[in-house]
């Protein structure tokens, strides 16, 4: 199995699950390398967002509180940093603030940008997985290093009994390497 093929198959499986909705940049149309994994997701399951990372994360939390299982897609970790305050101060603290009565199931899909065949600039290729792990108490951080990691990680994130939010980190270079 190849990394890209497994991502595409997994996104199609996630789209079939009840109450899922993909939100983010280039989820409903081309523009980044991640869109190619979503091109066969039903249009009613993909909501294109403006380039406003913080608003997107707040909108994602609102969807989760309304009963959806949002998959919030950020093509680059560098730009997810703009939503990190919302993740650390709202989503990650929601269980503590609510006495564990509000547990928003959220899947956050993000990637390190590919730096081959052309390096896109240093603001597109960061990997902040370790920093995120140290920052979050309730959001689980999962790095998808091998094709065989992908489906089980998404399945667990979707089906987990504790309803924790999950940050799933892809590696753009692996789309063509593995």
C-alpha cells in the first residue's frame, strides 16, 4: 500500500461515517497537494473555508458542539500555528472547563509541506509535532509516518470511546516517496 493511496482510501471511509464534515482550505476544490486525497469525497461533506486559520478552528469547535464530527484540514503545520491558541485554550481545555461533560470529537488533519521536487520556503515545511505533544493535555497528537499507520489512526480517532480530539500529522514528502 502507498501513503497517498491509503490517505485517499481513508478519507473516503471517513466521509462515509455519520455526521462527518471536512472543513478547510482546498477541501472542495484543488489548490494544495492534500486535495487530491479528498477529490472523491461527496461535495456535501466538504466545506471550503477562507484563509483564516483561527476562525476555521473556532468554526470546527462549533460544529463539534452541534453534534458533527468535523475533520478540520490545514495543508501546512506552519499555518496551523495561527489556530494553536484556539486549540490550546478552547478545544484542549473544554473537558476541564465543563467537568468532562463536553467532549468535542474533532479530527484535525495537517501536514508538513513537501520540500521536493521544489522547496516551497521555510514557512511551509515545519513539523511541530513534539511541541504540540507538550502543549496539549487532551488533544492527542498522532504522526502518520507509514502508510499502514493511516487508516487505524483515523479509525481510532473517529471511534474512540473517550471522544478526545485528535491531531493527525501527515508528511507531504511521503505522498510520492512511500
